[in-house]
């Protein structure tokens, strides 16, 4: 019986390591409303990194992000900025701007 519980515990710990929460945020997001720079959101270990891509210079500003209660939060110097995905359109909402996934 002890062996069964050890096996169950191991399976659960492996499942927890393979957490795919936040995958809906991953990818490149292009502006819908304005001609804004696109965002690229990637995994960074157990967290995320959001890159604001400067299409003029080819550079990027990288901002760490974390998932909190299903919402991706950008960790900025002035506080956390929530990124939400509109359930109806599938668009990413950031500070009043709307982005659609391009890849």
C-alpha cells in the first residue's frame, strides 16, 4: 500500500511540473486598434517574458511577467499591469489597446 501512495505522489509531482497554464498568452500579438508595436510573449522557466518589439529599430524591451489567478501580470517599475484575453474575440487587452495573435 505504501508503494501505491509513493507512485501516486510521484505522478502528481510530475504533472505539476508540466503545468501548461498561460499557454493562451504565448506568441506574437499585433495591434488591432492602432499602429502600435507588437508584443511577443514567451515562457521564461516557470514565469513569462513579454517583449515589446520595436519594428523600426529591430530592438525589443523585455518585461518579466507572471501568471496570477489566470491573468498574466507584467511586472513594471510602477506596479503590475494585467494582460487579459477577451473570451469573445480572443484578443489580448493591454492598457486599453487590443492585440490579435499573429503566430
